[in-house]
């Protein structure tokens, strides 16, 4: 039966998806991170959960070199809502146009982050963009497997640990599957997000219904946070001055497994790995400042799908721009590739204790730089 140290469990949910007896529940800890809990009275000791668990049963590591491109996909309004150069959206579009299903992270109406599926082009927008909190994969791995077994195309996107969990859960290859992960600094506490949203509600008197932490309001180089509280308040804040983003950048509230991530390695097991391109923001390639993604094609499947996408847009190369890129240049400026974020554990504990008793704005003051006044507006006609 599943036995794993707390700091090793990354919350991918592969065990929960794999259990034939449905006797695993994913239970949140104090910080909202999910951990499996087994009903031992029902468990039949079949070992399926262990076989799907990446830390317990690591998959074989790829060693072949990935092909790397600096890219931007500018089509049908997908670039603006993307955190980077909208390559996730381009591949999602490819799969949906084949009658397939795309899985990614999206906020529910009550602002819980979970994985969900999309089968329409319009639904891709909801999956785009960076969310800092950990996404609950729920039973999406089962849904995806059922579709694959029916011969349907599936794109499954997530953190590197979620993708390794998904691949281990599947336990075999499928010709109609594309997996995308990203270079990942770590995921933030769902409870911290709740504290932040509660704080905004108290400050503005309206519930938050939309939160985007990488809004390209002034371009890719200078991300903003955009918040919409229903029905009338809109807030824009420079991301580097936003208190929730600052806590993340300083490393507060990460899942324990992210402090020594086993998936921060040169060769990801996904077909495609996407990442930021901070090393290229001043290249002529990035002149319009509307978004960039570095793409690593890790597998034959990744290569093949990429080439087909290039063929599709061959008549209009303006839609998908791509040039070969030296990944070492990005690694030199992007810590997500190379190192785990660490913080002093006692200070982090003190922060969470403060959050229990004080309003968010006051509780975080001692841990970040004073946020500059955000600008916000209330819509007329309330
Ligand atoms: C928590 C987090 C940490 C990251 N850290 C780094 C880093 O250190 N260095 C770096 O280069 N890049 C990092 N990235 C990746 C990067 O910022 C962007 O994902 C990428 O540049 C955007 O490319 P895009 O425009 O093609 O995709 P987008 O259109 O922005 O799509 C993003 C994809 O990521 C998925 N996603 C978003 N949030 C989550 C989440 N919380 N859990 C699971 N899946 C999610 C979405 O479903 C979608 O598939 C991180 C992303 C996340 C979510
Ligand atoms: S051993 Fe089998 S039945 Fe028991 S929890 Fe794991 S998957 Fe479920
Ligand atoms: S499969 Fe994922 S969620 Fe389950 S124990 Fe392993 S790491 Fe944790
Ligand atoms: S840092 Fe590692 S363990 Fe944490 S979410 Fe990312 S891939 Fe998973």
C-alpha cells in the first residue's frame, strides 16, 4: 500500500485516479495541499496506486537532446490571454480541430483551481495563463484515459509532476496523446490564495471572480495582475508590487515537495515543455513585446506535432514565428530551470499564523515590500 513521506508527495493525484476500489480520497492539509488518504477497510492491496506514483515508481528518464525554439503564436486572440507566446493554445487548437479534448488548469466559478477539459475552441481561453496555486487534477486522468482508449486525441497539460503522474497512471503509450508541461518553480498554497481572495473581498466589498497574475496590459516584459470583483471592481497592479505575487516570488507557501523537486531535470518526460523567455525580451524577435515562449520538443511525438503545426500555418508564417534558441541563455537568468526556492520555515509558519488572525493586507506587510497603491475602478451603473 502507498507509503510516502509527506515532503515527497507532490499531490499529482495519480494514485487517486488509479485506485480500482475508489478507496483513496485526496484530503487538504492546513495549507490546502492535497494528500491521499486510504480507507484501509476497502483497500485490496493491489498496488495500482504505488505503480502510478512518480516518487515511488519513477519512470525511465529520457536522455535524447530536445529541440529548442523561441516562439510566438499570434492567432485568433490567443496571444493576449496567454502568459507567454500562446504555444499551449496553438497545440490545444490542433487537438480540438481533430475532434479531441484538452485538459488544463482553470478556476471554477468559486475560484477553486482544478483541472478541467475543453472540447471547444472558445474554452481554450479559460485554460490559458499562469495560476500560482496548485491545481486539483480530480478524475481528469481517468477521463483522458477513457478518451484515449476510444481512439480520441487528447492534450494533457500540467506541472512536470502531474505529467509524470499521468504517464505512470496510463502505463502505456498512445499515438493520439500530447503532453505539455512547463519549467516549474513550484506551486503555491491553495489556502494562501483563499486568504488573499478573502482579503480582497473585505477591502472592496465584492467577491473576486477572476484573477490573472501575468496580464500583458503593458506588454510581456512588465506583467500586471488583473483582478475582477463582481459586479463592478477592476484592479490592475504591477505584478512585482502585488502582495500575492511577491509572496510567491520570495518562496512563501510552496508545497513541501517543491523544496526539493525531483522533476527539475534536464530531460522532461512530456512531449513538449514550455517556459518563459526572459533572456530574449530584448531580441529583435520580441520587438512587439506581446509574448514569448521557449518550446522544448522532447519526444518524436512532440516533434511530429510541431512540424504539422508549422505546415498548417505555412501559408501565413506571421501566425507562428519560431527560431532555434540556445536554452543555456535562458537557464542563466531563469531560476525555475536550475534551483529549488527555499525560505526560513519558522518565518513561513509565522506568516500563516498571522494570516489566521489578521486581514491579508496587514498580515503580509512584514514579509514583503510595501505594495504601491494599485489603481482600481468601479464600473458605473452598479
Ligand atoms: C506555477 C507555475 C510556475 C512556473 N514557473 C516557471 C519558471 O520558473 N520558469 C519558467 O520559465 N516558466 C515557468 N512557468 C511557465 C510559464 O510561465 C508559462 O506557462 C509559459 O511561459 C506560458 O506559455 P504559453 O503562453 O504558451 O501558455 P499559457 O497559455 O499561458 O498556458 C499555460 C498552461 O499552463 C497550465 N497551468 C497554468 N497554471 C497551472 C497550474 N497552477 N498547475 C497546472 N497547470 C497550470 C495551463 O492549463 C496551460 O496549459 C510556470 C508556470 C506555472 C503555472
Ligand atoms: S493498493 Fe489498490 S486498492 Fe489499495 S489503495 Fe492502492 S490502488 Fe487502492
Ligand atoms: S501518486 Fe501523486 S498524489 Fe499520490 S502519493 Fe504519489 S505523489 Fe502523492
Ligand atoms: S516544483 Fe516540482 S514538485 Fe513542485 S509542482 Fe513543480 S514539478 Fe511538482
